[in-house]
C-alpha cells in the first residue's frame, strides 16, 4: 500500500459541497481542538476560515514556538544541471524551451560550493533538470561527494529514482529529499506533463516512500500552487505528509507550497493563489501537522516572507540563485523561475534577528 491508495479514496470527497457548507461556527469549533482530523483540515482551508485567519494564525504561531522554538533554518538551492527530457507546460527547463543547457563539471561544482560555503551556509539543496542521460546517478553521487566537503547537510531535488539508487546517494552523503507532486489532480497532472518520464503520476507519488525506505533522513513534499484549486491541493499535500509521518517514524517530514512564478513559456495558472490564501494554507498546515517542518522559498515576496516567520515557517532559502552556476557565475545558465526576494543571506539573517528569532545555519551533522 502507498499514499496513492489513500489518494484514490480522498479524491472522491465532495470538496465543493464541504467548502460551501462550512461556517465560522465550524471554524471556531476546530480551533478549540488539540488534535485535528482530515475534516478539520478541510474546515481550516474553507472560505469560512478566511474571516478568522487572525485566530488561526495566533494558534499556528503558538504551536510553532512550542515545537520549534523561535528559530529559522536557512538553506540555499544549488543548481548543477538544467538538461531535461520532460515536456512540462509550466517550467523553464521543459525540453521544448530553447536555451543553452548547462551541466557543471566536478571542478565547477567545487567552485560553486566554495562560493556558497564562504557565506556561512551549511545546508544546501542540489537541483538538476530531469534527465538520466545527462545527470545519471553516478554523476549525482560524485557531485554529492564534492559538496560534502563543504556542507554537513546535502539534500536533493532531482528526477525520481528507484530505492536502490537512493541508497547509493545516501552512501554518498545525501540526507534530504524534496519531491513535489506538482499537482495532485491526476487529470490535470497528465495535461501539464505532456511528454517524458515525469508523466508517470504514480511513480512520482511513490517517490517519497522510496526515499524513506532508502534511509533518507528528511523528506519534503508539496504541490505547486496554481495548477488546480489551491484548497484541494493544500489538502492533498497535507494528507500526503501526514501519511508519511505515520508510516515512517524515523523520517522528518516537511511541507512546501510554492506558487507558480514567471518562467520561459506561456503557461497561465489555472488558480490564482493570493497572499492571504497562502497564509491560510500554511497556518492550516501548522494546526493539522504541528511537528512538520514548513519550507518557504525566495519565490515569495520579501514582505510576505517576513510576516510568515511568525506563522509556521521553519525553514527558508536566502540569497538564492535558480541558475546553473549562479553563485560563482562559472557557467551561469537560464533560471528555472524568477525569484521575488532578492536579499542577500546577511540581510535575511538580520531580518530574522529583528523579528526576535534566531537564524540557524547548521542544525545537525552526521558523524561517521
């Protein structure tokens, strides 16, 4: 059994009727509870909850401080290749977009690593396009070995792999895995993933479980908001995280809800996700999953990121680049998407301190 089996049942729920029927009385009732059910999550994501967002946010703040203290872990993405074989209508890396593709050599990766490490960062997320031909597991493993000389924590966001392949990367030093389902609506998923291995919905959905089975310590899941109704997508993402928490007790489960940003191509979001909607989703997550991490990237604007520190976010990128070679400019390529918060790492650190929180550059290291 996998989360797909649970998804098959959940997708039959009468979401539209639920969201229409819930009232502020239902929301106030849920706010009195210590443990939330899936239906409580739907209540918190409903239109009725928008009028009580301040109350929800206050409880989200209290739960976050209780479980995580006043700390924000900082990390940065590092793009090492942008070759991709998938035709995804919403992504700059899509195979049909014409631009000069890039792939860093081990020497160039070391230059990038030094540039990032000089900033003081200790946690990084390694990203590539999805092409096993250009970035096979052996290339990823060699890259990780280089990066581990500079960073105690290295996570990956690459094409989905088999369990044995993830075990190879764990041996190389990987401790985290990020994989977005992108959109949980299976029909929309097939329509926006037109060609390539990413079109396999079930294989992608089972990826976090293969990562857990391979021994990866931290798993981050989520949806790309804008591809379908954000309320439904937020619900499925939270249920996915909850399933993983219950099944894999040794893994740390985190959630992300990035919104579509400008990119190469002309795809227009189906669902407009306003700032208040993102706040509602994040605070609902915190109440439903008080022990789950919540990650916020530089996709989001500066003012919103600053305010979300109080409301449930536990991990942020800072001073990020979404280009291959973007930190050292050793082979800078096309950005996967435009970032909104362009402040430096030092500026974000100071902002966090000004909010009364502690910016954390390193929270763990595997001793061997």
